[in-house]
């Protein structure tokens, strides 16, 4: 009884060290309450709980390969399920965690915050263990090879058509449609690569993502990952999810927060370093290879005029609403709120919905018509989503969570009063971010976007 009333940070338990149990040596671990842990939720003071272990990630945040904001979004919370969801190779990740360990939850404390359902959390973790036993995280190489082959065939076909029929306006307009399909499918494949759900080694996926996103699409992988990982860990949570933060003019959903916008300009915002130049080189290779492909047919002036203002712009103009609808039709009509610190299953199901399965829907969305399954298991190969969907639906029914599954046309309709406007905004946002000058400025100014950890991580590999 006396122990219970001692300050949480002073309570300790003596445990044998894993590698020293025979020698009788021990280590002391601090014991913490949830009340104490929840105080450490600031950028300069960040604690996380993973499997009842308490970690101080304050000094590590700027080195985190997924970006510092991802850690900050979970500061003071239980991050067990999101940690497991976002990482493929736990053995490597644990090497990073080991020096950050400062203690564990006190024995009388629950494994998650008290407002969360322990039964729901345990049922979800049991579901994940079941899916792992069913090999649902195993990749089918043929599936992704065919996806890649589709992109290469469309790119090659566009070049062959210009080579055979010439560079007239009708031909240029026609191949812009082919390249639009290629660019969207390229985006969908790089999305899977970014989640490390294609190759068994993360470094292979990262390299291939750079090829797909930067070389074939002309976009920065660091910029994409920086935003997309935040979207996954705090889906539809304002302002933590960049996908719903369309301010200062508009705010998605029915949430109308007041925010003071402040612009600051300092030398650090315009710093050019080795890593940003590397990213710049990758993005530049997109334009180089397109000039090489189409320059001989259009000429230098014709390539600049026709390709950049017709081919490139029309591709982006057609691609933007496609990508915006695929990514936003499953989120914008759903719950949008400020931080509520829900359990992983509830947070994703309330903020996400599915679109009915069909061959066309699977192709059109890159299997992102199964957004619920994708958000619950981001590292799962997309070709397995339809197999696990019935199990997820059953778990939702058991705990009274609404599992929303809509027809494609209904998901694109104006059922939600704010959805058409939001989709339009995301289309404009996506289009602007595809403009050539956006690439250059974004890559030169990368340090201000807090994506340097991505580049640093790509330069080194932690070995067991």
C-alpha cells in the first residue's frame, strides 16, 4: 500500500537482464502510471508506451525514419498497435528502441489507457496474430510484377504511337490518356512500395519507390512519405492529418476550428544540403527521360511547349481528380474530429470506409477500395485485403462498430454535403503539387518540411 502512494517516477522494480540472468546481475526499471505518462506529450518531452514498456523518444524524434511528427502525434499515448502496424521488420526496429527504454507500466496499470476497451484491443491483436498465421502478410511477386509491367507497357506504347503516327495534336491528346493511366497506376504502386508491402527488405522497397515516384512521376518520395505516414497514424484527426488540413481557407467536415496562421522566413528554410540535392536529382531524372523520349519527335521547342503544357499538364489534370477521388472518397465522408485518442481499430474504422469489390474497382483504386483493411494493416500486400475483409467485418460487428462498404458510384456522389467541395480542393492541391516549379521549390526547401530523417535513413542500414 505504501508503494502505491509513492511518486510514479520514483518507483522501481528490479529485473534480471536478459543476457545476464545467470550471473545474477540486475537492472532497475522505473514504474509509471498512465497519469504520469500522459504529461509527457509535448514536442520537447515525448514518451510512448509500446507493449507496456515506456520509451522516451524526445532525442530520437528527429532521427525517426518516419518523421518526427509521427512520434509527436502519439506522445503520451499507448502506441503498441500503431507501432506494430507501421513496421515490417520488428527485430531491426527493436534495436532503435532498446536505448530509449526508461521504464514500464506499473503492475496495477492496464496495458492501454483506461477509457479504451481492453477486450476490443485484445480481440484486434488476436486477429492480427491469426492473419499472420494465415500468411496474409506474404507477398505474391507475380501480382506486383504484372502491375509494374502494365506501367511499362503503357509508357512504351505511348512512345511507339508517336514514333509510328507522328507528333500531331490528335496523337498527342491520345497518348496523354495512355500516360494518365500509367501515371495513376504508377502512383498506386509507389504507394504499396512506400508501405514496404512489396519486397521482404525495406531498402529494396525504398529504392523502388524512388524509381516509381521520382523517376517515373517526378514527385519527391520524402514529401509523400512525410505526409502519408501522418495520415495513417492519425486518420481524419485535425490538424494532425495533412490530408484534411486544407486551411487556411477551408476546413473539411463539420469541424470549424480557428487557427492563427503565421509565416516565418529564416535562412534555415532555404538550406540546400546533400540529401535534398539527391532528391532533386531523382525528380529531375523524370524530365530528362521524358525529353529523351519525346524530344526527337517534337524538337526542343516543341517538347517544351507540347509536352509540358499539353502532355504533362493534361496528364496531371486528368490524373488529379482520379487520385483525389480514390484517396478521399473513403475518408472525407467519414468522421473528422480533433484528437480523441481512440484504440487503433475504432480510430481507423470510424474514419474510413470501403468501396465494393469488383475487377474494375480493384484496378481503378489499386485495391484501395479496401481502405479499412489497408489502414488497419498498412504493411499487408494489397492483393490480400479482400481475404481478410470478412474477418475485420466480423470483429467490427462483435464490438458494435459500423463497417461501411459502398458502391463505387455512390461513394463518388454528393451524399455528403461537404464532399464535392473537398474533392475539388484536393484535386487542385494535387494538381498544384504536380507542377514542375513545385517539385523544384519543394526539393530545395526540404529541411523546412521535416523530412531529412527519411534521407538520413536511406543512407544507412541497421544490421542485426
